[in-house]
C-alpha cells in the first residue's frame, strides 16, 4: 500500500531534520500504538538523507551492540574500533561522528531498554548533553508502549526528562483518508464497505494495509480474512496489551471484555466480575489511555451518570469477538466465529456508525463540544449525537440509523423537546437523522 496522509507530521519531522543538520542535533520523540505507522513515517521523512536505524529487540545488550555496530559500518562507512558491549559507549561513538557528518539516527521500540539495562537512559542523557550542541544528528526515538514512553520523557525523575525538542503522537487515519484508500482499491465502494473498514480497523494503517493487500474490501471478505488460521488479527489484542499490563493482566482483560460486551457502568462491571473495578478503571483511563469516561453532554464532572468505553475501535472489536470467543479459536472453529460476527454485524456496526459521525464532526473543526445525551433514570430519552457549534449559539441533535426506514420522526421529536427543556433552551436546534447515505 502506498504512503497516505501524515502531511503535517511529515512536514514537522522534515523541518526538525533541517534544523538538526544546519544548527545542531535535535531529539524528536514519536509515539503511538503499534501498527499506527510510526516507522513508515520516519523513513518517509528521512528520504534522500543518510539514516542509521536501530531496532531495540528484547535481547542481550552486548548482542544488540554488535548488531548496531554492523549497521554503523554499513550505513556510515565507519568501522567501530574493537568490540563495544556498552550501548552508552556505542551511542557516544555515533554522536562523535555527528561532529563531521550530518545524519539521522532512529532508535525504534526505545522503551525496550527498560528490559535490557535501564541505566542506558542515564548514560544517554550524559552523552546527549555533552554532544548535542556541537553535532548534527537528527535523533528520532520511537516507541509503542505508551506507559513506558510517557515515563521516560515526561517523568521529572527520569534522566531523559526535558531532553526532547519535539514530541509527536500518531493517531489513526481520519475518515477522508479511509475513503481515499478504499476508492483506490475499489472505485465503486459502498457506504457499508466504508463502515466495515472503519468498524474493523478504527483507521489503523497496518490493518487497512492487510485488508487492501488481500483485496478484502467488503464486510464478508474482511471477516473471512480475519477469521482464518494464523490470521494476524487473532492474537493482536494480546500483542498490544500484555506488554503494557505485565503479568497481572487478567483483571484488566476481564474489565475490557465486560465493557466491550455492553457492561459499561461500575455497577454492571461489579455484577459481572464480582470485583471492585474502581482502581482498575482509573488506571485504564489515566495511565494506559485505553478507556474513556463518557458523561451526558453538559453534565458536571462529578456526575454519577457515567459510562465507560474502550477508546481504540479495533480493541473494542477484538475484545467483543476474539477475546470473548477464545474457546472457538482454541478448537479452530473459525467458521463458527465468522458466522457470529457476520450475524451481529448490523447491530455492532450501527454503534460504530455513531462513532464514525462523531469522528467526522471532530475533523470538520466546526464544533466546540461533541457527545451524547441520556437521562440518568430510565432509558426513555437518549440521543445519539449532540454537537455544539463553535461560532454559533446552535446545537446539532442527531439520531443515527443504518437505514432511514428505521427512523421514527415523531419519537425523535419528543426526545428533542425533552433535551431542549433540560439543557438546550438557549440554543437553536438543528435536528438530523444520519444514515449510511451520509457517510
């Protein structure tokens, strides 16, 4: 798949590279979840310039240094004297080359040094502080374990705190890029094809690339591609999260599974799991950025009317189907799991359609607040989307339906009357029914 989007991030990285080569060394930190396209972006930004790339795999420090030394010789044409078994000493040797030569140094999966030798970070701090202003190295550090990367560069107690010149975080592709990609591979794509791509990938570039390379461009094809022996999707949740949580991941997985299955309030989670989830939910939200706390729009911070949602659309899907139906995967009943997903698709994708429209509204830049609204008691009055326009005293109130024939205007008007009296009496209200046709 060709390189898509990332225009602003690419420009930022190229600007930093020019400054590093012209003035003095710069350090850029690039974060984002696995499969988001960090490495592809880095190499794109380093095109037509010398780039030394080090991937930090979980290995012995001396063994890594031998690999990195070979890369130095191959890329810079410089032999490393003797055998350097210390990464700090090797890093110092590379920075010394930056006195006479301008080049990019990329260190990928940087957080893995915690598992190899944590003292490397303090050693790098010393070397960087001594060489930064008299060398021309464009140092790009990338990592996908959110908690560790936050700790390394944002914890004031850590050696590399305050050393970064830029911090960039990559996010999933916006909705207009999904349309562009799908159009390239299937010019006559339907709105439901677009919704399926959003539902199953959440805009994550690697997942999209896997589908497009397999020419899986509609819902049945995508499901069949995911649900097959040795599918890269099968174990993806484990790959993404066990490294974040460590060995004590069981309760976190159970809570995420409960939320994905619709048990999204503290009482329902407690009933399902027979644990007190408060501390786990706090860490999932604040430390891991894996869930979001949803309140009715305009409600106060301390309101008890709270629902939790998995923030990553792909993980939401993975926990709802792959994690929940592990027994089917274990006995290799892939056809049974595919049937479950296809039968449930109309319902599940209807919820994702709501997320899609919220995402599209965010991308428009025309709103100051976007959310949903529901009453704290009972389920009689709930509105899918409420958007407050940025420069007008005006609110968009929308009901989301896959098909317009399922929309009931009279019932929706009653809900509008309630929300107008409750919280929107000072706003002009624009009401809409949003369907697949509006994607």
